[in-house]
C-alpha cells in the first residue's frame, strides 16, 4: 500500500510572487535574513558551469572543517537546509519510528519525519528523534548549551537522536552552540542562507557522526550543491569572522524594534534571534493584509499554529522605521 503523502509546509520567502501580484516594490519583513551581511568578494565565473561539481565536495568540507575544528567526514552539505533535513530523516527514521518536535517550531521537521514513515509522539522520552531549533523559529527563544547537553545525555542513554537546528545561531549567540560536541546521538544543522543573506544560492551544512554522514551521502542527490553555491560558500567561510559585526548591529535594531512595538501596544516575545514574534488581539491575516496594502510583507504565523501572531524580521533602521510607520497607520 502506498504511503499517504502529507501536504506541503507553508513557508515565507514569497516576496517575488507577492511583488509580481502587487506590481510594485515591497519591503520583506517575512524572511529571516541577515540585514547586515558581510561583503563577500565573489565574482561568479560562468566558465565554471561547464564542469560538474566535485560530488564529494572535498575542498568545501575541508574549509568548513577548519573553521569548526571538525574532520571532513563529520560534515554534510546540501542544497539548502531543507534538503539536509529530508536526507537526515531518510537516514535515521523508518516506518513505525517516532519523533518529537517542540511546538511551535519549523514545520519541515514534522513533514520530513512523516515522509520517512515516522509518527509524532507527545512525550520526548518516547521519540527516536527529537527536533530542537535553537534559537527557535518562530519565537526566537534561545536555550543554553548546558540545557541542550542535558537533552543530549537523555537521548544518548535511550539510543535516540537529537537533531539540533542552529540555522539562526550565527546571528544570535554562537557560544550557545553544541558544534564542539562529538556524540553519535547528535546532528547539528546550519544554514549559510540566513547568515549571509543568500537564499537564492541554496546552501546548508551540518555536523554528525561519520557513519550517519556516510548514510546521508548515499541518500542525498548527486551534485546537490551547484558550482556557484560552492564557490560562494568557500569565500563566505573565509569571511566568517565578520558575522560578529552583524550580530552587534542586529542586537541594536532588535532592541529598537522591541521598544517601538511596545509603544504601539504590541507585545513581542523575548527574542535572541534576528526576528520577533508579535502577539496580536486579532487574526494575524488581517494585520498582514493591511500592511501588505502599505508595501510591507510580514509572516502570518497561522501555519505555526499561532493564528493571532506575526513574525517580523529585524532589518536596517530606515526599513524598521517604515514598518513602524505602517503599523501606526494600521492601528485600529
């Protein structure tokens, strides 16, 4: 009997289609990208497109390994973090297995686990795989490294696995990362897309036990990372230290936004990330529509199970000022 295919997860990143529909420029506060990305001296060479990439990605994995002090056999790369989530689930879960994802959180964990045949359980201790996003999307909540090590000890003792999504930690507090932990029960996901604001290139990477990485390498499609994405990623890791300035500037703008949202009577959750979750006293779709009419796109969080909340990215000051002006005009 064929396995039932769940519906697709609703995501943000719809700015191009929204601009086509509206026929005018829009400010995108729906995508959680670094508003202050480092300048990367990348000049794409079209002649490189005449050859296949190295499907083992040896040079790329060596660069990542040097940056994080991990051997290349512990590094996975893929066509965005989405592909790595799917491949991880295919490598670790099968029919009858169970998973747990703390809610509200990124919907791709659940979908990818279900596509692998697993079922969700309410009790984390019963799960074959536990999914944790740190900082969490969409709340921005950041857990301590000590807390996560405690979770890792729990899953290790029960022959389970912890999938730790650190896609936003490079724009938050890298000291909270578990990237230095070498444990067969741990897989860590990262995303270059968010940190360097290059969603169109599609590049994700992760760290795990060599045996797990080897299985994932068999399951991922060949040549998953295109030549341009590989070239950019190598340069980006050479400029990785510049993200410290990004983090500093994001903190300043996030605090500015929090203050001005509060002045408007809007409650935002405490966030350590480059976005804020704002709770409303009305359906999020209504505010999202009013803002869109004023050229501002925000993330309606109904798909996260939060129909009365919107997620707002932290952007540059002049853009954040335009958001506050639009919100002021939208106030009932």
